[in-house]
C-alpha cells in the first residue's frame, strides 16, 4: 500500500476537510485496481467509537467490498497474546479505595480540606495517577522536583502524593486503566520491533496529546507499512512558525502544538507531512486567515508582516456569521431560529459548544416548534428523573425529614409509580394542604399517622402508615459501611417507588434513564466494600459525584438533521452548517480546572501535561470547525448579569480583520456582524409580546346577596385601607396559600407571644407570687420549646422577651393596682340586626376594676398603632370596646369600658391608649354602621389599595388585582358584577 521509506510515514488532512470521508476516499484510491482482499488486510486504529461508526457508515454507502479492520485504540489489549497483562481495576473501585486513604489523612489533618471535598480529592488524585501512568512519570520524579521556590503547603501535598506510591509499586499486578493501556502499547510496540507486521496499519484521528498514544503513533509511523493520519493539519502555517512551537510552557495552547511535538520527536519537518488526499478544503482563503489569526501569542507581531499578504478576505468570510447577543437567552433563540430554518431547508446543521447550559437553552427554544435535536451528550444522569429521585431519597438518610423534602418526594413521578397512583396524588394534595395550614415543619410518624386516622377516606390511614414507615426517622447518625448505605438506599428507593403494595411493579428502573441509573447504582453496590465506613453526609456527596458522571440520551426520536455535538464530534462528523456557540472565555475555551497537587512549573519539570493542553485541544477543535463550509460564531455579551470576555480565538480573528482595512478586512468583519444582527432583529420580533392594554384599577361591585356580612374587628382596618382584599377573601373566597415550610415569621411570633402571656397571666392570677421575671422567662422557655423548632428563632425570641421582661412586670403591677384580669382570649359578637351584619372579636385580655368597668388590653409584638391611626384606620380596640358595651364578651355582661390599651413588646416597648375620649363608643358604633351601609349600596365598589399606609406596602391580593399595571393615583374602575 505504501512505498518503502526510511523516514517515519505521517500524512495530514487539511483543516475544513471531512476527516472520516477523506480517510475512506484515500483508502479506496490507494486500493483501486488491487484484489478485493488487499483492503481487508488494512488495519485502521481510531481513538473514538464515533469515528469507527462513521467510517463504517461511509463504507456501507457502497459499492460492496471487503472492509478494512477498524479497531479502537482502547481495544488493543483484547488480543489473545496479551492475556498475561491483568485486567484493569475498575475506576470506581480505585476511587473508593483512595477515598478511604484520603479520609484517614483528613482525620489526622482536618485543616487540609473540608470533608465535603473527600470524593473530589480522591477523584483528582486518581486522575493524577492515570496521567502519571499514561505519561510514564514515576513517584520518584515527583519527589525529586525542585520546590525551593514553593510555599510550605508542599509538605501537605507530599503527604497526599505518598498515597500514590503504593499503587505504583503494585501497578503491574493491579493496574489502573491507563497503566494497563500503557503496558499494552509497550508490549505491542515490542512485538512489532521483533516481528514487524506485513499488513498496513494506520492510526487515524489522534492528535498525540497523551503520552502512551504518542508512543504508539511514533511506532506505527516507523513500520514498513505503517502510517499516521493527522486530522486538521495546518498546511498554511510557515516553517518558521512551526519551529516556534518548541516550548510547551509558551505554545501548548496553540491548536497545532501536538503535531509540532510529534514531528519533533520523529525528526520530521512540516514539509515532510504529505497530504492524504488531493482534495482541497472548503475555503482555502479562510484556512489562511485562521492560520495567521491563531499563531502563538509571542509571535502575533507577525500579523504586521504577513497580514498584508492575505487576500480574498471577502471570500474567506462570506459564509461566516458573527452573532454577539445581548444575553444568553437571545443567543439561544437566534441559534434555535437558524436551526429551524435549516430543518425547513433540508440542511444538516450542528451546534457545537462545550457549554451545556447553552445547549439546554437551545433545546428548550426548539421545543416551541416541535424540533428535538439529536444531542450526542444527552442529559446528565443526576438531572434525569431517576437521578433526582435517587438524590432525594439519599437526603432522607442525611437530614431530618422536612415537609419540603416529604412533599418533593411524594410528588415525584417515580414515587408510587406502580398501581393506583391517582389516589396517591389526591392524598398527597390533602396532606400538603394540612401541612401548609397546620404544620409541623418537621413531620414525624406520630403526626402523619394521626392525620391519616383523622381522615374520612379509609385509604388515608394505611397510606399515612406507609409514609411514616418509608420517610420518617431514616437519618443516619454516625459512620456506617458504604455497602450498608447503598443497600439501605436501594431498598428505600424501591419501597417508595412501589407504594404501599410490597413487591409491586414500579417505573424507577425503566426506560433509558432508569436503566442507566441502575447501571450506576449496581456498579456502586458491586464495589462498595472497598469504600470503608463513611458518614451520611459523605455518602450524599459521594453518591451525587458518582451519579453526575453518567449521561442519558434523549429517549424521543430526534430530528435527523439537527444535531448538537461536543467539540470532539466535530472532528469525526460533517455538516452543511456548524454553529460554534458560547465563544466566551471560561466557556470556550473552558478555564483550566485548578490542580490541587502541582502547579504549571512543577508539572513541566515532572513531564506531566500542562493545564493549557485542554485549551490547545479546544483550539484545534475550534480551528477545525471554523473551517467548515458555513459557520456561525456566537457569544453573549452578558451572562448572569455580568459582562463576558470574548473567546481569545474570536478576539484574534476580529482584531486581525479590523487591522486589515486595505484588504477589506474591516468591511468583511462588519458584514459578518451585520448577518448576525439580522438574526438578532428576528429574535426581537419573536420576543415582542405585542400591545396588551393595561388593566384598570379594579373596584368590583358584586351583587348585594354575595357581599360579606360577617367581619372580625381586625378586618375593618383592611376594609378601610384595601377593600379589594375583603372582596377577594369573602366574595371570591380566595385564600393565600401558606408556605410549605413554616418559618419563624411575625405571625408565628405573635401567636407564641400571646400564648406566653396568656399562660403567665393565668398562673399569676391564681398565685400573685408567680408575677415575677423568673416565672415569665420560665413560661417563655416552655412555650418556645413546644412551638418553635428553630433554634435560632428560639434564641432571638427568648432574648427579646428577656429585654422587655422587667418593663412588662413593672407595668403588670401597675395594671393590677387598677383592675384584675377576668377574661383571657375571650370572644365577643355584636350585630346590626337591620343590616344583618355581625362583628366578631377576640380580646387578648379583659380586666375588671372595683367599679365593674372593663379594661381591654391587646398585645402587639411590633409597634402599636398611634392614636391618630386608631382614629381613622386601625379601629380594633375601639370596636372591641363597642362590642363590650353593646353585647359583652362571653360570660361578661355588657359593661362600660374605662380603658382600652395596646401593650407593645417590640424593640422599644410602649403602651398606647385607644382614644376613647375623642372617639366614644357610641360614635364608633354609629360610624361602623355607616361603613356597613356604604358597602351595602349597589354601586359601592371594593376599590383596590384605597388608602394603604405606604405605597410600598404589599397586600396578599395585589397580584390578583394586577397592581403594577395601574397606580394608586389612577381612578377606580367601578364594575357591576352579576
């Protein structure tokens, strides 16, 4: 197949050429006129399964012939003569073993790192071991590094790296994946040196970025019938630029650095790299532009020398669209619209980006047109329904059960996914309403079972017992073996998915996502005995990290011509349109992950890969994709409310074009931007909601029969300030939904305070000796312990009571000198018989003096209303006084009210009297009757936010009233309702 030569045989495929197709075309051209079996003797070694599938698909297009042997680089170790090399240790097992060792080290030196990073440290340590094996770097090389200029943390790092030595000492007996791969490659090379193969061997598609792979490439290039085929080789780069790529510290982020490194080790010059096929790239002018733009940073001054030699810039950029969107949303919508057009035109279009957030946004945008893209990466397993479900179940073993976690799991589609799910959802709804209204925020078995037995539905009690059995008291305190955690986790997940019927079918492990989750969990269970003992918190972190390593393909049938690829797929696939998205620093290229072990200088000393290696690989992927026939380059100017920085490669292209106005570069750049601006205008049109008239300020007039005729004294203030809230609550019967997790808010604080004072007054009423600060604080402690499960809130509220205790006790002695308590939390009702209106009240406290007159008190946790506020708006105490004189409270007969007073227990305690001298009871009752008559007039509307205290005050029904579309200065729109 190849002519004899004493030089290494290396071929290149130009940028912008479909690499798999070029490989197939070159093989067919070289075997034209030869016997059919000649092609079958060719062995092609590729580095990805996708590449192998694409090559096979191209051969399948015909004509019929015997195919070459297509092998994966990772499958070289499956030959029969490699049985003496042990199978690799599973990666998860190795990481679990390292987790134990790292955990022991953290126990001895807890200041090294938090325990939440336990698995992350073990994973990064395993990755370092893989890299050391792959690059042939021994622990001795690490220990011999020159660290004279390093800080004192090197001793700690050495302690971690000491863990590595053991695995190198037993590396050939229990090898890691990378160790075995290097052993296999070394054995294959040794065999070839002893007995060179007589059939053609081609390594295709590898860049030689890993040490073991490059060793194999060097060996194959020197075989009698061996060849290396490089993808995306820059034939336009001058020799002196290739020569500048000799320092990894300066040039590793260049797209062609790996090829330069391979050529240097083989003793080849760029001129000796032959073209595999005579085919030309899609746009040679663009290849020259990209080659110059992406030259190494230290030599970009050559733009001044070589830039004027660039020609045909208009042709080079005529099929490039540059889209700089104001936000990630606009970027995603523009991409989705272009993909939609491609689908309508029958084009094959691919979105390429390493940013998974962008791909998810584009997928969501395409959904509006019913287009499901073929996403090569799929969905991360931990974000799939089974992944989320398993993580929530795992939280039961780590945290105390909360109402939020309970409802999250009960509503999950995989919970009770067997039979009779309908009743389960109905009971879940009833339980949610109960928990929102009554709590507790931390449900336990007793409260859940009591709720179930109180329901009329006979299925509620067994359902509640199932919940209590599966959800309550599952938190694990202390250490347990990892294997036991996994066993408990799987058992609990199955029981919750089955529902109350033991052994029933369920949907947890079904479909692609369920099967992938089962593989992940089974793999963890198989190797869990190597994980030792851990805490529940460590198990949650470890399980999440393991789960996030899996991916699930979309189970729906995707569109065959709308594709989403990672950067790797761009090397092995071809499309009519490539969209390079997310071209911002930190996204593409991705920022190098921080290395907790070695910095750049030490890595370079040891012979390990530099962080820029990944940037260089991304740069090669970018250069390859940007050379396609039609290209979009997109980025967002802002992301997460912060300015973004353009990708360095995009920045170079823009700067180079802008600096070549004489050759039309500046105009070409403007044309690229104009094409992108056109699509942004289409996005703006798509997002334009149109004109919708703003709602007017509502003031509905319901029929008289529907108007409320029963009020509490606290609602009168709302009727005066915001009548619409009364309409929504009593006429529409709309209630604000209580929060799922009760919080220590002002309402609960008031309830707790009233109970504290109620108990204290009752105790001291029977025993005056208990009217002391100590007893008040003891009652406070008891009530807080019973009603406030939040330790922080208990401490704050206890401190608040402690601050006002002396003030309250002193005031209590004064109050007892005037009158004695006789009724606590007493209800009273008064009516307007001719109107059919009832007014209700519950007095916090009523005292009676020696003359039989009443003294009414109301406790406030905040600032009490002033006398002026009470006179016009907050008429609670005035109306309570009216009820006391009109109808009485409970067993108390109607009596004269001598005084009504607020007792404010806020940050500045104070008492405020009701202005009974200015607003006598008779006047208050007459004004109340007038108010009721006014709202029983047919044309009287319930105006929204009629007289709010502050414009910024928020009401429960502002959203229902569409507040914001109108202002409080707008006239009310009185509308008669029927």
